[in-house]
């Protein structure tokens, strides 16, 4: 009987080492170790064995069973690993092939700039408001201290709809509308479209401005400088010089233009800055008393500053764009660069 | 305004270099547009005398000049100028010279003959505009001398941008006053001592002003026995550096004084004036005048003319007439120095399309007080340069002087507005240097009074004084601070929040944002094939458009986006998934009587392929449902759930592929596939899906409360239902019926397949829905579900007459 067991063991081990697929291994296990398997069959003949030998044969049989089960398990893991390795081999990919993209759109570059500017001023406590693009002459000019025949009207070629209605030439009328409808303190910015009859590489008949207004009891020209310095450096970098230069606007007094040091030549002088080292980005000033009078604010009690800037100009400077018309052509190859 | 630094220095001393001067002027409010160095590059240009002229052996139009340039022997120069003659003293550019015009001079052979330099014109030297020939110099000049030194040419021109409130700075003396305020040095005004003749002006002429509103002051002098001729070199140079062309001594003097004082002057030929007198009046409607530029102008009644007894001889403040022009034969002139109403000059100049140095000054408002100093200065110069006798007196018609403005200045207030601590004394000294007269000031008092000088019409309030103090004190010296927080509550505008959110969502859907012009071509409405009574044809027209293409305010964004699609397609960019958020302009009434509604509108167009090109993806094109899916995502993200998509009949769309978008019962826009005829009009071959909605009605949803619902704890059961229905029955109707008849056990109904074709009868289609049943408190039994499912099937059969496939 021992010989019989030994030959089952040898046969089985041989069989195990020669199977290569999982199913064959399972068949082999059933053949030798199953309920009706060869090992069980042999043990059924235990009756013929002397009582003294029975425990010995029994333990031999158990050892063989354990050994075979272990061998099958080992073989099983071996086959599994091998199959996996094969599968991996067949599933190889070229990782340098392009990905399948989820398409994501782009905001218009002017929207990006407006968002960036809004963020700075919202952080400084300003409210974002809008005003009408088709305006009354009164709000666009007269209330802003530009009566008919004022020479400042020459600087802004206006699109008229009728004698009284026009396309606003600036976002400044929003100042008047805001002051008419709320009492101080006021801190607003007003982005929007404006229109002038002018069209070339640097002028578009429609463009965008952002107006700002801060009114309060103790607001000073120094505050205007501080606010716009923070703004200019947030937008164009901390190391930009900022310069305030006296200028003239009908609705501010004193008035200033704000320059930043040229980002191309750092102030040495180049084509972009026409060799001055400075680039104008903003107009600003203390609100003119005449404007306060128009909106029934008491000039003796309050003060404030206003500022305005062209969004396209800032976008052109920031992105190095040299033709304003690109913004409105909407060539996707342009839009998708931002 | 071109300011010669050399000229400026005749009135004020300063130690600043031209560059420093420019910087200081910039920082006090006079922007420097350009700095022009005169004499730059002329180091190798010398005075030469043409000794002998010979013909060029190989060229008819060229000559050989033997030129003495101060060396022992003359040099030979080939020249083509017609005005060279033997004995002419000329400007000679020697080898090595690099002229301002960009020409580099080298020894060279011209048509086979050696040429050792070049005879120069003024233009080539960068000192003048004429190019009639080479520059002929005075015969007194010594050959070999450096030209720049000999002509005393070295100068710097600052081209200043003078703001419209400062006409006083449109003059050399005005700028001198600014420099005085900057440096503290005094201005030396020209001394005018005029020797007059015995004859009184009243015996020679009269001035009658019929409209003293348009002409507050008109002053005239008469000067007899003058000799008209070229101006002396110094005067020509002054006129030239100011950017004008020397004409003759009389005209040059009027221009010189205009540049010097800022007061435009005009000289008439006295003998060409009918009855030798002046009438200042409005033009008669349709009256004509030939102006000095040789153009005949038709005048209207709102324009002011200077006339003689019969006809206009000048357009007041704008330009003189050709008929009374001073020329070589003139022996007696009537010199005009006047003040005209700014707005009227501006209007007239605009109407005539004629802006001159004179009108540019008058239209900004000049003081009447300037009239007399300027006319006397001009008379003095004319007498000196052109000879002649100045008749005694000025014929001066003046509506009357206005008294100088007096202002009280509170130095505390100045400092409060500026955020500074400028001492009162400092303020007063700044103002004094600017020509303000300080009076009524006491040491102990914060306030003082000033008289505003007549030439500062722009200063009338304390705020204007604050500006004067600030700009001369220096903006750069004012400390930058931030406003003390006043605790303004900031509530974001929901309209803007919505717009930002819509942008973010659509970008997430892969669309690019565009911005197009608010004005469009009215033909766009024809391209959209809109009938005459379509509401979108009620558009606002611009009175003075730049072009027809940009002449009406849009009432829909669709044409603008179609143009973008077409432009991109034309440039080879086929896949165009874009949107725009912008206003449409909806008038209540036409012509406008109140502001129109500016309707914030969203438009989307899709064309080309569905997704980005990939190595394994299908090449599917976008269709209606691609766009509708984007709309569904948009509405879901904006919490808009109460909406319907209802088939519509809009002419701009494919008749069978379009719908209205109804939110809370209100039609807010449309979605559809653009009509092929319209696309053809735009030159588009691909289909375009388009959508346009008004954004305002969506704002309310932004605040919708979101309440959390517990996650399901009991399993769901999924059952499908397949039906064959008439094609005319809308999917939405079927879905609603399923939801209604299924009641509360239905969690979700979802269309997962449709089919028409083989095995489905003509005019019908098959639709397959999956229904998810769930009870929130327990597990549903098959029996319960069967009851509901049967009910749904029978309702569909009964109400819609559909066949349920088992
Ligand atoms: Zn630069």
C-alpha cells in the first residue's frame, strides 16, 4: 500500500509540474484529491491493512495529501502569475500617443483682464456695477462738466443716435448714475463697453473701459495714489515704477494720468514706450466739485476720486498684442491662446 | 505745440538741460510728445562757396561744382539742383556726415565723375520743409565754417501736448510762465515801445461789430508804407521751428506773435477792403468766401465773418480770405487782433472741416485782455522789419472788461483734499509764480485770497487752485495712502454673478467665449430672412456710423456669431463651439424717446465635429441634441428646473429642428438648427446649431434654496418599457405620462433608445424607457411594482394609443 501511495504521489507531482493552465490543474486536483480521487480510493482499501500499520499508513497518506495540496497551490500561483504576465504583455500601450481630451473652453482675453481687475478692487472693498451703453447726452457729457461745444468733446468722437441719445464714449456716466441713486460713502467699479468713431490698429469703434469711484469724508489725493499704485503693481508686477502726472479731465480736479515703467525696457526707452520709459495706463483725479453739485453731494463735507482705464490697452500691454482688431475678430486660434 | 528751447530762453533763464526741462514740464502737466534735436548729425556740414560750374560729361541734368570749403583747393561736387549758381554760398555735407534724413555722405563716383560731398537742401538738413533746391546761405558767411555754428542752429524742440483747458500754454510766453513756476526765475516779457504816426486811425478806417456775443472784442491797427518781402533769417527760423512755413515778413510776424503771445492775428491788405473798413457780423446763409487755402467755402448764418463794406474777407477766428491777402504789392495793411466766442469758432471750424492754428486757440477760449499787447507787439515788429508808419491809436471795439476773479483759499482744505502738509507760504509762492496775485492774508489765518490772472480762464474755484498747488508742488511728493475704511457693504450684482457663472459653465462644456461688435450691418436681418414685421427688425440706428457694416444696434447676437463661424471656417478652422454674452438693444419706441432696454443675452453656436480630433474617436458632427445637452447642463447648474422645450416656428431655423425655451411659462429664447438658406448666405457648408436666451429671467433661480435629501437606503428596481408610437407624439408627453401614472414609486424615467426603420410601421417609431422604482422606507416587492408597471402600460395605450411591446 505504501508503494501504491508513493506512486500516486509521484504521478501527481509529475502531473502538477506539467500542467500550464488553471483548468487542467483543477482537473488534476479532482483526479487525485477529490472525493472520488485516487488518493481517497487507495485509502478505502485501508481495511486490508493490519491494525498496527493503519495509523502509520494514515499519517503517510495525510502527509502526501498535504504535500500534494501545497504543490497544487504553488503551481496555481505560478500559473496565475504567468497568465497575468502574459496578459500584461498583450495589453501594452504606447503612452506617448495623445490623450483623449475633454474639451475645455476659454474665456475671452478681455474677460480675463476684466476679471483680474475686478478681483483687485473687490479685494479693496469696491462693488461692481453696470450702466447703460446707450446713454443720454446729459450723463455722458453734461453732468460730467462737458457742456455742448466744450473742446473736450473733440477728444471723443461720439456716435449719436439722436441729438439726446448716444453710445456712451466712456464708462464715466456710471459715476453720475451711482451718485444719483446712493448717498456716500461710495466705492464702485463699473466695467463695460464704450464707443467712439475711430478705427485703426490701436483704436476700435467699440472697446471696454473700467471706471472706478471712491467717495467718502476723508478721501485724499494721496489715497488715489495709494489705490492706483496697488492696482498697477498687482496687474503689472511689484517691481513696476508708477508715476502720477498732472493732466486734464473735465470731471476731475486735480487730474492725473498714471504711467507705469515700461515692461520691455524697464525705463531705458524703447519703441513700445516711444523712448520715454513710461507707459500710460490710467486716467484719474479728484472728483470735480461741479460733478458733486450735479448729484447734490455736499462738496464741503466729502471728497473722492475717480479713475478710468481702457481694458484693451491693458490686455495689449500684458499679452503683447499689437492689433486691437484681433479682440473682435474672434479667430479661435487667437482666443485659444489665453 | 512745438517749443524751441532756444526761443524760450529769450524770456526766462534756467539751468535745466532740454531733457530735464521736458521731464519737469511733464510732471507739471505739459506732456512732451517728442523731443527733436536740431543740428544733430550736421557735424560734417560746412559753409561752402560755389566757385565754378561745369557741365557733367555723362549726364544732362547734373553739373560739376567746384566748391571752396575753406581748404587750400576747392573740392568737386556733382549736383543736380536747379538753383545753384556761381558765387552761391551753400551748405556742404562732407564725407562722414550722417544727415538727419538718413543719408550718409561718402566720397563716390556719380555717373563716372568723382564727387567729394553733397550740396544740401533744408529738408535734407532737417531744418526745414522746402525742397525746391539746395539751401542758399548769406554771402557774408565764411567758407569752411561749421554750418550749425554759423547759422546758430543748435536747438531742441519740445513737442508739447497742451491740455484743452490751458490755451495760455499754446505760446512761448505761456510756457515761460510755467518754467518760472517750476524754477522760481522771473519771466522777461518783451518790451514793446511803439512809435506811432500823426495820422489817427479813425481817419483811415472804422470797425463795426454787429454781434458782440460772437466777437467780444475786435481791435485794428493800420500800418502804411510797408515793404512786403522775405523775413530776415532769425524770423524765418522762428516760424520754421514752430512748424510753419515762412511766407513773407507781414504774415511771418503775425505768426511769430501768435506763437509768442498765444493771440492769433491777421493782416488784411487795407486797399483790398471795400471802403477800407471792417464789419464784424454773422454770415448770410449761403454766402461764399475763397479762403487762403484756395478753397471756396459756403457759409451759414451761425458763422461769424469779418467783412468789409460788401463781402466777407475772413472767417472769424478760422482763416482769412484770399481776396484781401497780403502780397508783394501790398503797401498798407489793416492788422486785426480780436477775441471770438470759443464755442462758435469750434462749431464753424468743424462745419468747414478747417482747423487752423488760430481756430485751435480761439476754440479753447482766449482772454480779451491779450488783444492789445499782441497787436502792439506785432505793430512794433512790422515797423522794425517791414518799415511803414503805424497810424495813431487802435480801433478797439470791446464789449467790456470782466473783472478778475477773486477766490478765497483755505490752506487746510487744500491739504485735506491732497492728503499733504504743504505750508501756506509755499502755496502762496507757487501761486504767485503762476501769476496769481495774493492779497488779504494774515499770518495767523489759514485762509488767503487770490486774484486769478486774466490769462487763466480755467481757474474759477478753490478746486482749481488746489490743482495748481498740487501740480507745481509735485504729485510725486504726495504720499501714497489708502482710504480709511468706511465700512461700505458690498453686495454683488446678481446679474453679474449670473453672467460669470454662465461663462464658467459654458467654458466647462468646451465652448470658447467671443466678443463681437454691438453694432451690425442692417443687411444681417435680410440674411436671416426675417419678414418685414419681425420684432427683431425693430432696431436702433446710429446717426453717424463709421460704415454700413456697423450702423445698427443688434437685436439678436446670432448674426454676429454666424460671422465668427464663417470667418473661422474661411480661415480653415472648421470646428467652432462658441458663445457670447452681450446686450441686445430693444427700443420701446422709435425714434428713441427713452433709453432702450439693454437685454443681457446669451447666444451659442456649435458647428463642426462633436469633440476634439482623436486617433480613435468617431468623426461625428454636432447636432441639435449636442446643443440641447449643453442647455440642459447650463440649466441644471443654474438650478433652473422649471422649463420646457416646445417645438416652434421661427424662420431662421430648419423648420423641423427648432424649439422655444420656456422658463416658468415665459418664452426666454430659442434653440435650433440654422436654416440652410441662411447658412448659404454666410457661405457656410456645415450645419450650425444655435441658441439664444435672455439671461435676466434666470437670475431668480440663483438664490434658490438647496435642501439635502437623504441617500436611498433600500434597493431600487429597474424595469424597462418599450413602445411603438406615432412619430407625432412627443417624447416629453410620453415621459410625463409615465411619471404621472407611476406616481411616487418612480424615482427616475430615462429614454435609452429610439428606433425607426425596418420592422417598425411607417410614421411610427419605437421608444424604450427605463424606469427606476424605489420606496424610501422599505424594499419594494415584485407584486407592488407589477401593479404600477401594468398601470403605466395601460395608461400609455389608452391615452396615446401606443403599442406596448412585451
Ligand atoms: Zn520701453
